[in-house]
C-alpha cells in the first residue's frame, strides 16, 4: 500500500544542515518527496512510497543525529500528493 505524508519538524531545524541530512537519509529508502524550510522556522517534509518504506524513513530521521534538533513533529496524510522525481531539497 502506498503512503503519502506531510511532516512538520519544529525546534532548531534551520541553519544546521537539516534538509541536507534528511535528503541523505532518504537515499537509503525507496521513497520520493521533498524537504524545505518554512518562513516560520519549521521544516516541511513530504514523502511518498510504500507504507513500510515511508514509516522506516521517518523513523530513521528520528533516530539519526537530527533528533537533537527536533523538539516536535506532526504528521498528516497527503490525500493528493504531488508527483516527485527522487527526493529533493526545495528552495521555495
């Protein structure tokens, strides 16, 4: 079953290589998506893939060195996810 999620990370998540590290973690999983900084200081992640792959990817982020920067994260399903080619850092 395919899963598509949007996750917002809060804490010290900008200016610390967070997006680059998330993209690096993504290389180990069969997921597509994007990660970007938001103006309010959060980071938004969108991921699409097999349910187990997406779950493992999100867990790997929380178990990585990034956990020291995350104070809070919230996840919601994406009912109509965009089409991604690979996993990218967005700069918009």
